[in-house]
């Protein structure tokens, strides 16, 4: 397995003015998979900020953990509270959340067995619990709202406890024990440890390990943004702890996600830049090009001036050359005279030679 670097960022979601747009660039540059552990409302704000930073096109994977899929733990859908008269802003946020939920995978426990979510007997049980909740609690469920997981978990636990009580009663009858106190706590605990209880055919089995801890089967799910249905992608068995693949991941881009985002870690790709960034780049390129053209014109103009200079203009360099030219010629004639006049005849000196 390759080395994996994990960076942890803690932020206070209770702050009203929490700016998730400042937090996400740090995460954007440091990784591709973002784990979120928290409530649903901050997750909404985090995903909306990610959409504004162009991080919901399939380049990044968002993972969230849901203890139970129920309104008491927050709304993990894309519906957001209304903003009153500002309905346009609310519609834009819903649209951004829908796009962001395509890049979101959820880890959650399984209470119902797969294929029994719409079981008629289970629906009757749910309706009976909802009716008792309205009469005794009172807890009123809205139309279409999922049932609280607590009655289901309590029902499974009570069924497991009743099974153990029945086993203890049978043991007491067969071993001629007179009281439960003589049965012993260790022997009673042995009926719970390392065991799997099956309350009904519709619910997931209840597994307790050797230490007395409950092991719950977990699932990786994804929400279909078109239908709102929860699709189970992977399931981890409570006993064997093996992952089983159930459905394929529906992703906005290629799956699995590539190592480098399409837009680049800093959004430098041209096709992902906004109109403002493109306009700024065009302006900078135009200014640079104009400066280069002006510099080229100046160089060409200076060259043309030097080539077409008027003949009567005095050039100090040319005058200096003319001033030094006779001296160089005199020295040459003196060398020639010395060569042809080895006897030193004054009539053949350099001055007389130049005057001829």
C-alpha cells in the first residue's frame, strides 16, 4: 500500500461567520479525499463553498459519516432552509448542493437488511411505532420522513435480551437451579459474548464480540440526486469485516478519481477558469504584447536614424579618427624610410618623403 498523508483540520462550526471558503483552499492543495465528521448543516455550507471553488466536478471525493439517517441527526440531503424572500439565493444553493452530492460518499450503519427496506411486515412495524410515538411521546413525523432509528435499535436489543432470558430459564430448569443469583454473572454474560442475534428477518443481526461491544455492519452509500434514493455501494460485514461490493459508483467524472484534478490543484487550467480570470489574463497578455511592440519600434527607429544621418552633421567619433589618422600614417612612413635608408641620408627622411 502506498504511503498516505493525512492532514487534520478542526474548525468551529458554531461560529455564525465561519468562512469555509478560506478553509477549503488549504484542503484543495493538500489532498484529493476530504473526510468530514460533523453535523449536516456545516456539511451543507462546506459543500456550497466547495462548489464555488469548482471542487464538485468529480476531481475531489467528499466522505461524511452519519450515525443514523434521521432528522434528529440533521438533514443529510440537499434541501436547505428557506431564506424568506431571497428565494433565488436558496434555489442556487440547492442547485449547488445537488451537484456537490454527486461527489459525496456516506459511511453509515445498517439497521435494515438489504432487500427488506420496503417489506410489508416491516412497514406495519414502523407504522405501529410511529403511532405509539404520536400517542405516548408525542413525536409527530412529517409525510415522507424516515422513522427514528432508536425504536428499531431498542426492538432488536429487547429481542436479543428476551432470547437470553429464555435460554437462562431453560438452563435453570435443566440444572435444577432454584434462583437466578445462583446462576452466576459470568455464566450469564457467556450467553451474550461472541454471539450474533437475529431479531427478525427484516433487520440486520445484532453481533456482540468477546469484550461485550456491539459490532454494527457498516455501508458506504451514495444518494441519487435524480430520485433521492440511497444506493448502497459497499457493505462491511459485522463478523468477518470484509467489504462486499453491491453497486457501482455513479460519479460526475471518471472513477476512480485521478491523482491530479482536471482543473489543477490551483485551478490553473484554462477550461476551468472563470470569465473574470480569463479577462484578467487577456489584459495582462495584451499589456505585455503592447510593451514588446513599443520596444521593437524604438529599436528600429534608432537604427533608421543612425543609417540616414545627414552628411553635414559632425560626428565627434569621426573627427577623433581623422585627428589620429596622420600620426598613424607618419609612423608608417618613418618605418619605410628607415628600411630603405640604412645609412641615414637626411634627404630621404620621412618629412621630405611626405612633402614630395
